[in-house]
C-alpha cells in the first residue's frame, strides 16, 4: 500500500499520559518558526492557571494560537508561515464542537462536516510539520448517556482518520512514547 507524505505526526494517549510534552519535545527538534494551536478555553481560574503554566513551559520560541472551534482555519493560516506546529488537542476541540452545536437534529451532520473540513486542511501542509495530540477514549466502558456515547464515537472515528493520514503515530502511556506507525 502506498502512503502519501503528509507532514503529520499523530500522538495519542490517556489523560496526563505525557503526550503533550512528547509532542513539544519532538516538535522542538525541528528548526524554524514554531506555532502552538491550543483548543482549550479558560472557563475557570484553575483552567486559566493551567493554560498559563503550559504557555510558560513552551517559552518564547512558540507563537500561540487559541482557537476552540475553527481549527481548520488556523491550520491553513499557519501552514505557510511556520516550520512546525503542535495542535493540542483534538478531543478538547471535539467537545467544544459538541457543546456549541445548537440544534440536536443537525448536530451530528454539522460536526461530521467540520471534521471532514479539518481532515482536508491537513492533507496539504506544504513544508509544515504538524504534531497533532489527542486523547484515546476507546479503552473504557460504554458511556451511560447519549452525548458521551456520541463524543466517544466521533472521537474514535477522528482518531482513526488521523492515524491513517499521519506519517507517524505514537501512543504515550505513563510518559513513555511507543511508536505504532
């Protein structure tokens, strides 16, 4: 089977597994301008402090783009201006989409279209190396409510699509990266 080079490294793992640190470490090895695309929002003081701590850890060599919804637009914006970018994290972005999509009847279709748009945006990155971080959500029990099951199903499909599209895939567990592709 022939694989097209995409410039994407996909990093997946559980919460607090070390996946973001690993993504930053790998991306820092690449010379040139660096962008960090953050999907989390500071809804409370604890999250605000967490975001500030992460920004301080990255240091001054990283330009930060905070975008909770229009991630494809930001990827398109940075791909011709930077050598490397880290997108952290797909599952937070997906939860943002689920929460903000109003009409229940249109939610599934609207989100699927947004995910397809994102996937399309990373198929032609030019010279940009993109490190995408996501949570593995399929190793637990079947969620009890519809929204949680919808999230799990969409995240599972998105993670599969990213792994298929990526040149390299790492699973990080207990701070240890394992290359799986």
